[in-house]
């Protein structure tokens, strides 16, 4: 629900712009996607790859950790962000425990803060180790609703510029925006998906705009849209 966009904003706003004349490189925030399986070695490799410092995949974990300590200290890194943390749910309990311990060691060794982001499943993963769970205070992103319709309208109006339609939207009213919220089930990424789908249709049909008549379940279903809550049922 927009979590990755928020994290990217934190990454961009807190890191200095590239300056070839700077005396040294500084990277206050490092952001990576959590490896697809909970492995201490993969965690270190993902960090080193993000820092353009990866070497042989056979490099020992201790060596990777030593290099990370040197590099991140030199870069004056203060914050490490791991997105899609629910990825580690694919591992065994033992693998997850080792991965969480690796995170704790990183935080202690480097004296940096760590932010993890993911779905509700992330809380279940953390609950297996209370000493780790206590380090992460949960902050929830609520689904968008009619009580925030003015903010939602601002987002839709801004996103319109990225669809490059020849004609402006005619959906920036409470009724049509409410229908978009229903189709997206209040999830920002899903709202973007609906708008992209309708924009592609508008171009192929030479309509070049999106209006309220398109924001019906029957209309988007014919274009291949499946409500988020129904996708699990379809996969089954």
C-alpha cells in the first residue's frame, strides 16, 4: 500500500546527490530488497551488491561482514532499510532465526538503525524471537478510504501525468474516486494498476481519456482485472 514508494522517498531525500568533486562518498541510507531466502550470506551479498562491492560468491561470511563494516563506516551510513521482509518466510525456522540474528549483529556491530517493511506476515516472523521483535516498533499503513478522499484525489491527479493520455481525466470527483477505491480495495498500488489498465485500453480504443463509466466492476473485469481479494481464489 505505497510502502515501497515511501521507503524510496526516504532513500532519495536523505542521501546526498552524486558529486564527483566531493572529498569522500557518503551514503546515509542503504536500501535493499530482502533476499528470497533467509541466509546470512545472501544478506551480506545483497548489501555488498547494493554498494557495488560484491566479490566471489564463495567469499566467507566473516569476510563479507568485515568488508561491510569498513565500507558502511566509511560511507557514514546511519540507516539500513530492508523491503519485502516477508521473503524470509520461505525458509525454515532455523534459517529465519539465523537471519534475524545476523540483523541484530549488524545493528550492534555497525551501530546503525534498521527498518524492515513488509506485509502483516512480517509480524508473525518477528514474533518467533521476542528479543528481535522488541527492536522493531510496528507502524501500519492503513488502507485508503473516503475519509482521505481529498488526499487520494491529489495522488490520482499527480499520477495522471505519468499515463501520457491526450485528454485529461474526468474522474477527479468524489463519486468516481470512490469507485476507484472500491476496485482497488483501498490499496495504492492496486489503484495504480487499475489506472494503467484503463489507460492502455483508452489508447488502444482511441479514447485517450479515463471517465467514470470505466470505473465499474463489469468494465474492468472485461479488461482482465481481478479484485485483490479474489486473486487467491483464482490461483487455487
